[in-house]
């Protein structure tokens, strides 16, 4: 069993515990919230206690938590309590440094649009401005605010319903869908760390088959207990609906030169199994699950 460090909410100073949570529950999407006060003064602030909860109706929740250091609340919370409107702008890599600057705690009458160099553009359904530099902007009405506590670090869950969604043409594919590479989103980690969702950081995981995968319990023991194949490898193998038949395995073993060479080497059974598992693992990394099974069952 792995050695674990076990702590409760009161076992560490609040600031240290807060940072441990943010480091462990990550990466988190960033809600770059644009609001206005009763006098029409604009405010712009990022929050990573944020996600989408349902598409019909489309509901977002973000939380301007009470400040850990002094238990005060943020201008964003004050504004949405007063106006019940917000624009949620997503944050990509091209604007992350400016976004960070907007998180400075400027006085209430100072516009973060100006301080961080963002361009305010008028919304169509709500009064708060959109951020032109953001690739996707959601105009929202606030339908509820749930206070989770009174002490520093407590959340204030702002439940916002989307009225309009604006998508920059620069991040769309030819058929009008958002391109995950073009949008180039960033996520928040702990301390000063962020993550960029682009390039080699992106990977796909096939959704489970419509029919049920065979599952871990149906994997042969030699495969399930392999010292080479990882949990992710086994997960891919266990997601198939059925195993390849004997004829297809025999044909593959004859046609694949690397597999044929392994099967005909004069080595021990254990050494041969290790080589087969390594070959199967490489095929799994290439997304060739059926071929990997044929190797393992040869």
C-alpha cells in the first residue's frame, strides 16, 4: 500500500491548507468575470473555483471565496449581488499575463480593463462589458448566490445562467466547431502555476463502448498482473467489447515481422512475455488496441 499523508481541514494553518487544496484539485478552468457596480463602474477579476453545470438551462457556477487573510469579500461578489449580471470570459494563453495583472486588488473605482490593457466591448443582453481578447464570452444573468460559510476561505457560489455565447472566428474549424488547439486554453494550478492545454499536452481518451467493455476482471492474469503494462494500458485493453479471434491473431503473428521475431526467439517464456508486453504497450501508445491484443494473445 502507498504511504499517505493524511490531514484534516483544521490540521494546517488555513493558508497552507488552502494551497494544498488548490495544488491537488487541478487544473481548474478560469472564469474571467466582468461585472459592474450600481454606478456603472467596470470590474474584471479571474476565479478558478469555476465550471459549467448543465447545458439546458446552461448554468455556470463560480465562487469568489472570502479572502483567507482577512475574511473580506471581493468587488465581483458585491457587484453581482447588486446587479445580478455577469459576463464570463474564458482565458487562453495569449492573455494569461494580462489576466494575472487584473487579479491585483485595485481600489473599487479603478478599472481592471484599463490596468490590464483589455478592450471592453458592449454586451447584447447584459450591462457588464465583454473582454474582446477572450476567445469565448458568455453573457449571463445571476439566478442565485449560495453562501457556504462566514469565515475566511468560505465560498460564495454564484449560479449564472447563460443568455448568449460569443465565439471568436479565429478559434473555429472549417465546419464551425471550436478547435481545441486554436483556442489554446489555460488552467489554474496551485501557487503560481498554470497549465497550457495545447500541443503535446492534449490527448484523447476514447469514450467507453456503447456496449460494455469486457472489464479488468476479464483480463488474463498474466496481462492483469504485468510488471510492464500500466493501469492506463490495462484500461484501454479492458474497454474492448470482444477479443480478436484465433485466425486474425495467427495472421497478424505471421505478418508482423517484430512479433514473428519475438515468437521465434530462443529465449525463456518470461523473457518472451516481457518482450510481447513491451511491444503491446508501444502499440497501445499508438492507439492500436486490437493489434496490442493480438500481440498479447499470440
